[in-house]
C-alpha cells in the first residue's frame, strides 16, 4: 500500500479502539458471557477481530516496518446506531461481533438459553433506545502515516 503512494503521500485509516472503549460491542458481550462460556481455543473465528489494531505502539511499529513515517493517531468518539429497534439491536448483537461469536460458539447451550439471553440483552440495551434507534458510544483511531520516499 505504501509503495502505491506518491512520495510524501499520506495513508489514512480508521480502526476501532479497544472493546472497553466501545460499549456498543463490550456491553453485549458481557451480557452473553453471563449465560455462556467464552469461546475456546478451537473457536471458529473471523480472524484477529475488530479490535486487533487498537494498540498504538504495536500499530506504530507495524507501520514503521512497512516504511511509513510521521505516524499519528487521533481519537474519534461518535455515537453508533446498532438497530432501528431493540429487537433489531439484539438480533445484530447475536449475529455479529464479540457477542455473536460467543453465542455462535456455544451452539446448543445458546439455543437452550436463547429467551433468557434475549431478555437480558434487551434490558441492557433499553437505556440506549432513542426515537431514532438504539444508539451507543463508539471509539476509533484515525491513523495517518506518510510515505517518505
């Protein structure tokens, strides 16, 4: 990617900060973990996960190794809509992301506790319901880095 930039060109990317900084994913995962075990070592995963680039020193080192300079991180906090309704938000959380991974990996145990999990998830998400939908906090890094060559 750096080689495709002209000399002095700037690469910009947005990545999630930690799950603790993103209650839109962290809170639902905590709810599901109240009912189900965490995924094991052999879990079917989509890779390192959406928070794999949250660590500034690690990402800085990766970009330096790739040949970038003038690496900068700017925190971006913004609301994110996770569903038009509480049911949409619950369905979304149980299908994708950290809560969805725990739910999927639990298999039959998740199916057996589905109603209790849904009720707990709705209760946890209710404070975030607005007339516009279920809106929660999110936090990202806007990372820029320059091609020095």
